[in-house]
C-alpha cells in the first residue's frame, strides 16, 4: 500500500510515523516473520520477492565511542573500516546488541534507520543510489518500508559511502 501519508496511522511504528510526518512517498510491506530463519534481511527479501541488493539491513556500530548507524544491502556485509572512515573515525566495532536496542528503541531484527529514539550519525551504502527504491525495516520484524534512497538519506541526515562488501 503506497502512502503519501497526510494522516498518522494508528498502530504505526516510529519509522512509519516519521515518514508520515515528513510526507514522503513510501510503501509498507508486511510478511509473516519466521523466528527460525537464520537471517532477518534475507527472510525479508525472500518474503517480498525483492532482490537482496535492494533490501538493506540496519546495523549499529561503535565508531570511536559514538554509536553510528550503517545501512547496507542484506546481500553483503558491513565493512567496519570503511564505516569508520566515512564518519572521520579510526576504529569501528559492532555495538552491543542490548545498547543498540535501548538507544534506537527497536529490537534486533527490527531496527529501522528511521524514527529512532535517539538520532545517530547514519551512513548508507553508496550502492543504494543505483536503485529507484530500497527497502529497510519499518521498525519491527516482519515489516519493511520501501522508499527512495534519496528520501532515506534526507530524513536521516545520512552520508552515502561505500561501506558494504560482498
């Protein structure tokens, strides 16, 4: 269902509420989440019938003591060194999952780059710009939002940089 969203939906996630408030075009994709699936992102791509190159996962890393959001295709991995470089840092490690959940307000597997409890520096893999639309978590497992990478970058004040690797 495509939304130009003039009204806030009841029962929406913080991510969809943020999109609605920004009046951005987006499409919500819901699917039945299988807790036994080994990869949240791959599961989303399969369930929606979308190429894993267009489905992006949201990861939280610690770059020199600052939590930083990385948005990379589910088909690949995050290059921590490239992420650190993209934000002018020296060293990046994956954030403690509990800290990532507390800081963003989302659960692992449902962390969205949008509508986070605390706005964090965000880097989107440069490959996103080669797609008209990409899919990211809408804020819970089994729910994705499809939008233009330009809108995502604008709403998150993100930097685009080559932070993913195959």
